[in-house]
């Protein structure tokens, strides 16, 4: 098995185990970033959309009332089952369908979609450039890719620390990127960046750690790790009440809208 296959197998195993927790997660389900994505994209009622690595289905659900149809796709069948229960059975949405799909090898024909979305997932992908290229392939000319993911600082030491902190909590975390790296990947795939912004999420530390099944020993390691972090990393993550019951930290995201052509 290749490193890429190993990474995807690990991601599938972990998100099979924790699928339901991501459906009910307040951070994923009700984040105001969903409103920002909708405002940035300005979807049209005739569009056909693809939500990649849909997770709990929250992005697909947000866009569904504003487009003709959404395909919610994910690598993990259990994640799709949980998302389907959330969207169809609990919300009664009738213009979302579900398909298993590898973000780096999308099982869709070229020039099919007006919009592709991917929210808080590419840091799991072994080859983010290939993912962006696959989005370009399945989008129609002038199609839009709306991406949101973890953002790394430009400072190399801080970037290495933030990635390592995320990976300790979730070993299926592969790599996040800074804004310059994302812009280069978009350009290489033929996208013109039309909008870029940074979005700050303050996480309650303990629920964030436990959502990935971290035991008390791992939680203590995470606390020590950030307590001893380089100053540049602490500035980036801004821990508050660190080590206490109400500990929080900042998770910085990038929101990028790119258009083909």
C-alpha cells in the first residue's frame, strides 16, 4: 500500500468511527462561516453543485435551497450515511444526492458542475494539488471552486508546530497550507482567485480534542505542547485559560473563491 493509500485508509477508519460526532458538532453545523461561504459564492438557482468531503453534510445543506441540485460526496461511507440521515430524514431536503468519492479521483465526467465546494477537509488529502486539479476537470468553463480549510502562518517554525498540534489530535491530518501555497495551487489548475479572506474560529479545547476520541493522556500532551510552543505559534493560536476547564484556542481558516478561465 502506498503512503497515499495509507493516509486515505486512516482517514476513512477514523471518520467511520467519529462520523456522528461531526454531524452534531456545533462548530461544523452552525458556524457562521457557512453564511460567509454562501455570501461569497452567490449561488444561482439553476446551478448544479458538488460538495467534496461533505462530512456531516452541513455545506450541502446550506447550499441546497439556492441551487438546482447538490451531490454530497465523501470518501467514507459511514460519513455519507450520517449526512444522509441528517439532511434527508431530519430536514426533508429533496435536492441532495450522495455519492462516495475520492477527492483526488472524482468519479464524475468533465464539465458537469457549476460549483464545487470543500469545507474544512483538504488538510486530510495526500495530494491537495491533485484535488484542485480534479475540481477544475469536473467544473464547467467559468465554474467556481469555493474552498475553506485550516490556514498555516507563513513563519516556518510556527507552521510546523500548528500542523504537528493538529496531527497529534487527529493522525489523519496530513498537511495544511498558507495562503500563498493555496494561491499557487489554484493558479496551476487554471483558477483565478476572485476572493480571499481569513476566518477565525475559537475552539473550546476539550470538546475539540474529544471529538477525535483523544484520551486523557493525549489531551495532557496537547496541553503541554501548546504551553511550550514557540512564541510565534502561541501568537497564532492565542490560547486562553490554557490548561483550565474552559480552555480555548484560535483555529485560523482561509476562504478562497476561484473561477476557471
